[in-house]
C-alpha cells in the first residue's frame, strides 16, 4: 500500500495559508512602523489572530523576520514579471524601482535583526540578492531593447543609487527623496540622441 504523505509534505489548508500571508503583511508593516523589536503578541493582535496561531507559523522572531524578508524579495521578483507583462518597458522599470524603495525600507528595519542569526544573514542576502539583480537586469534589458534607456547603462548602478540614498539619509523622509531620485535616474538614463 502507498504510504500517506507526511504532514510536512502536505499543502497547507487555504485558511492556514491566508493566516500566514496576513501575518507576514501585518508583521512587515509593524516592523517598518515600530522596529524589529515589536512584541510578537502585538503582531498577532494586529493580525487578528491568537498568539498560538502566530507561533505555529513562526516559532521565533527570527523565523518571522526571515519570512518577511523572503516574502518582500519574492514580491519584487513577481512584480518584475507582472510589470513587464502589463506596462511599457520604461514604465515597468519606473514602477519596479519605486517598489524597490519600499523593499529598502523594510530591509533597513529587518536586516539588523537578521544579523543576530547564527552565522549572520549572508546566505539569505546572497540568495535574495540574486533575485533582485535578476529583476533589474531583465527590466533594464527590456527598456534598452525598446530604445528607452542608453545601452551602456549598468542596471546595478540604479540599485546602488537608491541604496546609497537610503544609507546616507538620516531623516525619516528619505523614502520621498528616493522616489524623486527614481525620476532623476530614469531621465538621466535616457538615450542622448
């Protein structure tokens, strides 16, 4: 007789998956607003679930932080595909870069806490960094092919500029500056002909 699937191999129930997604959305907002030190019981309360439900999905703060971080990167990768399918190349690039600013904000809150993980977050950042680089490369290549962007543009320069403004910003309104910078970068990347 065939062996039944192990509990870990089963697909989560729809309500459990919805709970997990809601917890991640609420946690991202809570971490961004209040910092990574916010109480997990407070996150559960904000999500409208009991603490036991939160701990069943995420037994530790580090597990929740890592899941939020991975989810944000996955959203960036998915957004690149969705924008490429629905927007003209230059608009897809602009929309994705604006979304990247939000990602940086979440990462700034989460990264210091992830540094406390045993062994540090280097493997996590290495894996997720490849997804981010792949997304920006695909968008820039598409914009270059359409004639919207200069062919000599290094896609990573766009990321470096946005990350740079977040690293030197000492005020809470750095994200508005980064959003304005997206427009400057887009204009500055146009062909010179």
